[in-house]
């Protein structure tokens, strides 16, 4: 089970929060509710892992973009819908399943907050609002403007 120990930090945080929610469900609720929460958290963890791995491969350039990426994306959501429908037909508590499926949201928010960049200590405020150097900056591309041919002449 080597793959289980090679989780990304966000996946570990997600599993930790999901496990805590399931434990709280078993302590404070019915077994059906807690089991539904556990099933939802498991479905969501698999979906999140696939999304995270696919995104990393896409941004690294290892994954072909276009229709194949969209097909895989759609197939994953179809499998997610089938799993949710199967769970509800099997008698899962809908609120517990929803809470389990939603456990990724606080994990991502908390993980993003924990991994935020450190604030700058001694930064300069930048040029004054009426400084002519603002005309040389393209805010849409976050870089200096390329000179136009009529500007060079």
C-alpha cells in the first residue's frame, strides 16, 4: 500500500477532516447517518484525488488537452452521479451523504490558508497614481507593454 502514504498535503488534510467528521457522526448521531457520511467522504476523496492528479498532469504538460480532457472530466462526474444515486437507493441518509461529499470544501479552504505565501515585510508602495510609468504597464498581462510601431517612430 505504498500509494496510500504518498498523498499530497491537501489530500491528507481532506482525509483528516473527513475522518474527524465521520468519528463525530458515530459519536453524536445514528449509525446510518454516520455510515452515509463515511460513504460520502470516501466517494469525495476518490473524486478529489482524481481531480488533483489530473490537474497536476495537465499543468505539467503530461496530459493531452482538448476533447480527451473534457471526456475524462465528464466521465468522472458521471461516475460520481452514479455512485451518489446508488448510495441513495441503498438507503443512505441524504444529509449525511451530502455532508460527506462536501467535506472537501473546508479542507481546501483550510489547506489554501495554511499554504498561503508569507506577507512581505518591507515592500515599496509602488509609483504614485499620476506617475507616467503606469502607461508602460499592461495590467491584463501583468508585464510591461510592448511598444507599438507608431510609438517607436
